[in-house]
């Protein structure tokens, strides 16, 4: 999946993150475990809201995209 960092795309992924029910924890890969998904969402959304469009914080946007991809392929 190609990740978009334009304003509309970022607004959409943040809105998705703020309005989605999440499991308590997720194992994205063999090396990436998120033990508290809600806190993970809050931290990344905060970084995006405080620093967008600074490209240094595109990692926070990418993390949300990756979580969304995972949840689309591993439904609750």
C-alpha cells in the first residue's frame, strides 16, 4: 500500500484512528508488539496534530496506516 501524506489523507487516517474500536493488543510482525493499542493511537494522533506537516513526524502517520492495514487483514 502506498502511504499518502497530503492533508486530506492525513485527516482521513486520523479520523479513522479516533473512531475505530481496537483490540487491547496487536502483534504487527514477529518483532512488533503493541501492548496497549489505545495508548499507541493517542500518542501517534497527538504527534500528528502537534507537528503536521513536518515530515519528521511522517513516521506517526505511517504507524497508523500500518495498523489499519493489519486490522483490515486480521479482523476482530
